[in-house]
């Protein structure tokens, strides 16, 4: 059976509907950086997502071609994720999506090394007739965080974020946003195939103990 990150690491992909503190380990990602409204039709964000999946599936299916990646095992491509921020704003302001900066990512299995990644970018560009050169190999060490499962539209996330903030205040923590520690979302639903009220999104914020 193929390795499934969501099942093997449920504590990071399947939190409950109440805030919880977790320590997230270092992980590697395929990443594409950009800015602007993610809902823009045929915009930069949608192009970035296309590049991410092209590279991700090239690595996943490499065993059926000539590339032999050391330590390879069959796996389910992990869900799309995103790190979000706006200049001059702690967290995110949902009322002005045009100000978003983002790093859109898909997690990589630990066996993927830099040379494997570089090969996949070139191979995806060749096979898909798509310029994937914007993709980068990114390592993130999130550390101490608070997270929760948000159910519903992305536009309804502020209420869930408020619940996170209230939990931190009550339990002696505070947000710890910085240039390297960002608002993080993991998308467990395909918005093309389900109604907004059924969308599931992990919301994760970096935190520290007060004082």
C-alpha cells in the first residue's frame, strides 16, 4: 500500500476542531513563490499550483521511467499547502487579497535529494511543455505551532483564527510571526469537487510562550 502522509502523520494533517499545540518537524517541499489574489482567473497562483503538481507527479512516477531515486517508495502525493503574509501585517488581512504574498508548496518525501529535485523540474518542463523553472527546493522547520481544522469557506477563516488567538491568550502563548514563521494553511479538500461549507483546511500559526 502506498505511503500516505495524511494517515501516517495524522497529528499534522488531521487536527480536531479545537486549537492544539504541536511541534512540527523539519520537512522538505516543492515551492513556488508569488504575490497577488489567489482567486484571479489564470493568475500567478493558479500557474504556480500547476507547476507544483507537475513536479510532484514527475517524482511520484519516476520509478516507472529510467530515473532510479535512492530510497524511493510508492506514496500518495501530499496535499497542497501555502504560507501567507502581507507586508506590514501580523498574520493576514482577509479583506484585501491583492496584498497577499505566498509560498505555495507540496511536501516531499525525505528520500528526495537536491539532484532528484533538479532532475524532476527539468523532466516536468520537458514532458508537460510547461516552464517549471520557478519551482525551488525548500526546507522548513516550523517548530512550535498552534493549529486547528477549519471547516468551511476560506472567507470564513477569520473566526477560526480568532479562536486560535483566544486559546493562546488563555494558555500562556502568543503568536510568533516573522519573516520565516508564517500563517500556514493545508488544503484537504478540492474546491472544484465539494461545496464551500464542506471544505477542510488546516490553519497553523507559529507560537511561543509568553515572556
